[in-house]
């Protein structure tokens, strides 16, 4: 006779895999918009420019 198998463990593993697949689909479907990405890059660019303007010229 074979070794006993815990079916609850397999059910939980399948549920985790299904949940991960659904999360991956949602990440693609509800990812950030192009406008949000452009806004963030513009903000980062503005911050870098602000820091560059305040650098000291030690010559």
C-alpha cells in the first residue's frame, strides 16, 4: 500500500498557484498608465535639474 497523501496540502498549493496567476493578470491589466509614468519621469527630471542648479563650482 502507498504512502498516505494529504489532500489539503495539494488544495492549498493549487489555490496559491491560481491566486498568483490572477495577480499576474491583474498586474498587466491594471498597471500604471502612460500618463502616470510620464508624470513620474517629469518629476524626477525636475528634481535632478533642481539639484544640478544648486551645485557649487569649486575652481
